C-alpha cells in the first residue's frame, strides 16, 4: 500500500483495517505532483499529464548535496577578475569542469552550472526508471483503473533542496480557470494556489520559498495556446519532507488510531 495522506488517506485507513502491514512511501516527485493537483483528479478532469521535473541534489542523497556545494565553491575559486568580462568567466568555468580535481565523484558530472537530463536507470521504453514511476505510482495512489497516462522528462538541477515540476495537463473537458483554481485549492490543507503574476511566482514558487515547510504551492496556471482543454502549471515542494517523513508520520498516526478501542 503506497501512503500519501492528502491523496489516499481513506484508502490507507481501509488497508490498515484489512490487515495491511506493508505501508510504503511513494516516489517523492510523484507525491508532490499529486498533492498539488489531486483536486483535478477527484473532479475527473484529467485526461493525461506531461510532467517535466527540476529535481534538487538532495534527491540523490546527503553526499550529493555536499558535492553540489563543493562544486559551487570550486567554480567560485576559479573565477577570473571581474574586469576580464563574461567570456573569460565562461571559459574558466568550462575549463574547471575538466579538471582532475573537480569534485564530481557522487554525480559523475558537473551539476553546478549545469543540468543532468537523466535520473535513475534506463528502461527498454526509453524512459528512466524515475520517469516510469510517474504513471505507475500516481495511478496506484489514486486507485485509478484504467490508468491515466503520466509521462515526461526528469532532470537534476543545481537546487540544494525541493523538487519543482512544469506540468502540461490535458483536461477531459474545458472548465473556467477560476473553477480549476478552486478545485485545486480545496483539495487538501497543504496546496496553495499562487497567482499567475511575476511578483507572486518569484516570491512563492521557488525552493527558497518552501524549503523546510509542508506547503506545496502551484502556480503559473493558465490555459495554453494548444487549446482550451490544455492547462499549464508549475509546482514545487520539499521532497525531503513529502518523500518520506510526512507520509510516514501520517501512516503511523493511522495505525495508532486503528489500535485504539
């Protein structure tokens, strides 16, 4: 039984009552996507989702977090005098990537000043395993059969903490944007709808804004030029909390409640 209280709390309670003993945390990126969008799924509006992820170094582990910071420090130490201009800076950074001393043992590649468009192992489908989990785990959490297609590209970026995702959501039918926002906002206590303005987006839709909190903001909500049933969205959340700690805490509380007379 996959556990994610804001999405499938009643199903987890039913599984515990039925004697379930394997309560497993879901993939952190999938969980964050669903906490942000589950209101649309409950309304039966989602035909498919394409999720393009921007996953922080911490998703790979503590040593990878440290390595990202070490890479930043190494590059800073190689920066030429500012008077030499941008081209000199760029050449110095590119040269540093090839240094034998450049700290890349954990990632095997530079992450500072770079992005890594592959996470986890390769599958015959051409997906990475991280990308494969999106459809499989999302539909299991939702109890959805037949499955709703979910796919995209998972990318590691130079953020230290918190995973972000750019979503293209194909709706089964057109709905006014204010109604869509209301469905999303009412789904659980943690999701926050951020107005689609430069000021609100840059203030509230970033890892710096949500790190260390349970808030899962979703914004950049707008109808796309692809058509009235295509919705654009961007969401971010602290995967260190939602990937393990919070789902486990909620599941343990459910187990304790089930044992009370």
